[in-house]
C-alpha cells in the first residue's frame, strides 16, 4: 500500500496539471475578452485620424485647384480607402497589441474562479501548492480545489464581455472628416 505522502504528492501533481489546463484554457478567453474590451476605446482614440486624413485630402485638393492643370487619378473608392487606412491601422494595432499581452497563470486562474463562481479556490490552491511549508488550512484548501477542479474543467468559460458604446462626442471627428471630404470633392480641379 502506498504511503499517504506518496498519494498526496501524486494528488498534488494531478492538481498542478489541472491548474495548468485551467490557466491555458483561460488565457485564450482572457486575450479575446481584452481585445473586445479595448476595441471601443481604440475606436474612440483613433477618431482624430478620421479628421486628419480628410484635412490632408482637402489641402491636396486645394493645392490641385490652385496649381497648374493636372489630371489626378481620382477614384472615389481609392480615396475613401486612403482616408480610412490610418484609422483602421490604428484600431487594428491597438487590438493586436492588447491580444498579444501575456497572461499570467494567477490572472488566468482568477478569471476561471470568477467566471465559474469558485470563490478563488483554484487561485488559492495554486499559491498554496507553490509554498513548501503547508499547514492544515492550506492542505484543506488544496483538497477542496482538487475536488472542484475536474468539474470546472468540464464547464465552458463565458467569452463575450460587455462592450461600451462610443461616446456621442467622438462622432464629431468622422462627421467633421466627412464634411472636409465633401468640400474637397466640390473644389474644381482644373
């Protein structure tokens, strides 16, 4: 018959493996949620690009109007694409940078505990397992986590966060940008 310390060590190894599975599973969810959470802020923060690019376009059109006759290759679709490109690049770079930020095991386990309403059992057990000097309370917490961990692995983690609406003031940038583009399009090019 194996000694209790061997059984306990094996149980702790199994729990450590399960906690790693929880952390890996939650890491992807956290990254996706972070990306969705940063999207509204990036959309608002990038709004000045919707005014800067049209202002540059208007200056270009004024320059063409005041200069010698030139037949610029102006396609409306290409113009719109060029005007939106800085904004889209800014928003995409913000979302990708947030997605690529590393997720610590503690954060991942805390996320699993919160989403599955486990009252910090997994996170606490991981901290206690890292401690070599355990008392009876720590051992009981580890046993409790070992009991709920397999059930938690079977539960799906919710993914979608609440997304904030874009503030109404932020819409002034695209409206102003559209106004500048219309003025630029109305300028006659000789």
